[in-house]
C-alpha cells in the first residue's frame, strides 16, 4: 500500500477562507439587492393605510419590537417602520381603528400618534 502525501494545511486553509469569503460577499450583495428593491403592494378595497409618528425608538431592536407589536394587532396585514424618521406606515382592514393601533404601541412604552 502506497502512502499518500499529507495535505498542505496552508493551502487547505486558504481555499476554505476564499470559499467562505466568496459566499459571505455573495450573501451580502444579495441581501443589499433585496433591501434596495422597492416592493409593490396593491392595497385591497377593504384596506387602508395608517401613518403613525412614534417616539422612543432608539435602535434596531426597538424597530423590530414595534414591527412585531403592530403585526400582532388584529386586522394589520403589513407594517413598515422607519427608525430614522420615527414613523410607521401600517396596512390594515377598514374596520381597524387607527387610535387602537397607536394605543398598542403606547402600552408597550412608546409614544405613538396617528398622523392626519
């Protein structure tokens, strides 16, 4: 039986590193492409948009929490929260009371007002 040479650890490490770097960069570029692609949502006849001003969001965790709170409300089908502007746009059924949506955020510790 013939003995095979041991693999070069440096070459193996370099190829693994290149593989991981490529896939990481590929993943980042795909996620950035998704974030920059505008989404189109057709509003149904029985839906309305509610615009909210929200105070008290200080980080991405707050933004995610506000989105979860909004989407947990009955009748809400979509919520888009803008951390930088302190605002949110919610798509809800026409039977949803805008003030009730704002009150859910206030109960969670944020100050929320319905925009006119």
